[in-house]
């Protein structure tokens, strides 16, 4: 069951940040919790799988090569930016993928993605499932 607070937080971010193309929240192992897309195209499973794989690879590289913890992975392209952040959702590890158009500079995309990831991490675990 999808959490209404998650949909609210994503909607709030989309209203605040112009040029957001996609927002996807997935489990750490690549299963979609929720996905938003301005173009209405449904690539949820593909985006979740790629997001979790890239985050896992980035985390391994950061840990082994830099001996530190991953904060985010940022991919900048001619057509926009992708920010991947580790977060928690309902008490479980999750990955947030935030994709924007090129009009939203990398720093602002990262700012909005980080704010959203922090807000998502405060959503409590579903007590009825316990």
C-alpha cells in the first residue's frame, strides 16, 4: 500500500522545483515504491533497477576507494541532471532518483533532492504491519 505522505512530499517538491522530469523512490534492491513523471511515461521498474544499481556501485566505490560514506551520485548530461540519494522509507533502506531538465542547475537539483530524501526518511514505519 502506497503511503499518502510520500505522494504529498513528492507533489510538494514538484510544485517548488521547476523543471522536474521524474522522481522515483525505490527499495535498495530495486523495487518501486512510487514514481512520478511529467511526461506520463511509465518506466518505473527500469528506473528503480538502474537507480539502485548505480547507488550500490557508487556506494562501493566511495567506501573502498575513498574510505567514506556515500552522500549522493550526480549525473550531469546535456539534457538534464540525475541525482541519486540513499534514504530511508518506512524504516527501510531506499534510493531516491531525482531527474530534472537542464534548466535546473545541478546545485539546485541536488538541493531539492536532498530536502526530499530527508523528508521521506521521517515517514514512520507502518505500525499495522508489525
